[in-house]
């Protein structure tokens, strides 16, 4: 009696090493920011950039302070 047939075939495929090391969270954040900027421009015009980018810039400064000063 052989036990080779009792092991299920693996359904997952392994990613290439270059894709496995990709910082997907950072790419998702960049995509979110770009989509937000496009939505702001489409809905509010150029003034939408100011409405979105001023709080975003302040939030980036706060995040940078958290990273630097810990």
C-alpha cells in the first residue's frame, strides 16, 4: 500500500522571488493616493487638489515625525 495518493496536490503557486519581495502595501498606498487625487480633480477641479493635498501633506509630516522621533 503506497501513501503517495493520500497527499493532496498543492493548489497554491509560488511567486517568483522578485514578486515575493515586492512591498505590496506601499504600492497599494500609492495607488490609493493617486486615485484620491484624480477623484478630487474630477469632482472639485483644481481646488480639489488643495482640499486633498494640504491635509495629506500635514499627515505625511506627522507620520514622518512618528518615524523619525519614534
